[in-house]
């Protein structure tokens, strides 16, 4: 795992855009060549893990710390005035829910294993500034697809546990008050055994942990048990009845 972490850092840092005149200077191109801020959030998580991991050869490396700071600056520069984010490939003025799930985890790791020197304290401040801005963005807009409702609720509760803003928990509670969209067989509304069921399950697990909702576990268990019915003899997953892009 440590070797993979180090290799990921070495690969990712080659993707950075170093051109002061470029609109996306400081961003990291994804598989499509697009420097998404969501991608930058995941990269920040990777960099913080490498910096905080004692077994990594990049442990407490000043270059890594500078890159974490730079990612924070990039995200702040690319968010909209209303604090929402643009997913350049598909969605504009959207909540940075997936981003926050990565960034909050990374922030907690950083506080636990770093945040000792003045430079580290400054980095922690920058990461918290990003979390705060994204939190405002979540309160300014809503979800895009059914499973994003649970991703957003998970991010709202995680962020509430960092910032303590009542409005974050109140919005998550509104989504939860609608009930979990799962049928008697354990299928979510989107029916996506090959892709979004896992996204839903992870989000609901986060909601259960962060919001102290143990009653949520039964829905995750129900869906995961259903998955065994979709595993073919060769180990592949049946996706013909999916309602999302993994269909077939």
C-alpha cells in the first residue's frame, strides 16, 4: 500500500499544469485531460496521506507540503462566487460533495499525524478554508441524481462534525426524512450493481457513522446481500437491469 501511495504521487505530479498564462494553471489533468477540481480534491487526499505516512519516502517532505498548498489555491480559485463548483465535463454550479468526502478525511489525517510545525499549521488552515468554502456551496445548491442525495448527506454530516454549523446537519436531516429509496429486494432507485450501488452503500455507511444513525446499516446490508445474486459464475456482475451508465 505504501509503495502504491508513493508511485501514485510520482505519477500524479507529472500531470500538473505549470503555465502562468493557462486558465487551469496549477490543476492536474485527469484521464480525459481535464483539470477538474474534484480530481484535485482526490489528489490532495493522496498527497496528505503520503506526507503523513511514516513508511512513505515522502513523509514530511516539504515539496509535498507545497503541492498540498498549491492544490488548495487551485480549488479556491476555480470555485464560483456562490461557493459552488463546476464539474467541467457535465455539471455547473454543483455542490462539491465528492470533493468534501476526500478533503475532510484528508484533513482529519493531517490533524492527527501532522499540524505540528508552523508550515504544517498554515497548510491545515488552507485545507480548512477549502472545506469552509465547499460547505457554503453545499448550502447554496442541491443534488443532481438520486445517489448524489446520499453523497451530499454524507458530506454535510462529515463537514458539520468539522465546522459545527447547524444548517449543514439540518439539510442532511431533510434528505434523511424522505426515507431511503430501497425496495423489498434491496435495490436502490438507480439499480446499478456495477457502479452506483457501491457509491450509495459507502455514502450510507458514512451517514450512519457521522450522523449516529445505526438504523441505516440495515439498508446497506440489504443491498450488499442482493449483490450476491448478481455475481455470475465467472465472477463478473450482471448489470443488464441497471438504470445508470453501467447498464449492460
